[in-house]
């Protein structure tokens, strides 16, 4: 897999804005470090927050993709993460790319404002 490229412009359509809203709500509801939402290729959405158990630690994005895959999603259209820092690591990009190489990942601050977008 090549290094993901930054998107030239951040333009959220209503469905992508909904992902940010869902991720932000999940984060707030669970008082988690981060929240994430993904949309599969049929339009269904899946949300998750950071998982921090003694035996399992997952970022919110990885958890959301795992939930989507476990629910039968064959592909993803887009993902959103709400967190205090705007950095997405390679493992988070890779898990999205497993179901959708080239899908946008929108990264928003805790205020819900999208600060960056990368492709998986």
C-alpha cells in the first residue's frame, strides 16, 4: 500500500457531515478520548469509541471498522473521527483501507469542526 495522500479540499456532503455528528455524539456519550463513525457501501453507519480494556485496546476508528466488518459490510464509503489531536496513524488508515482503499477519513476536533481529511 502506498502512503495515503492528503485530500486537496475538505468538502462535506450531508452524509459525511452526518458521520462527524455521529462520531462526536458517541465520544460525548461515553466520555471517551475519541469517537468514530463509518458508512458502508450500502449506506449503513457504524459508530464506536476508544476501547481500553486490559486485554484489548483499539482506537475508535479501528473499533468502528471491526463492528462494520462483523456486521457484514463488504466495503466502506467514508469514515470520520472526532478527537482532540488531528493525527491519524498508519494503523487507522490501514484498517479503513482493508475495506476501502481510497476512502476519505475526516478528522474533526472535539468541537466537530473538520480539521483535516486523508485517504485510506
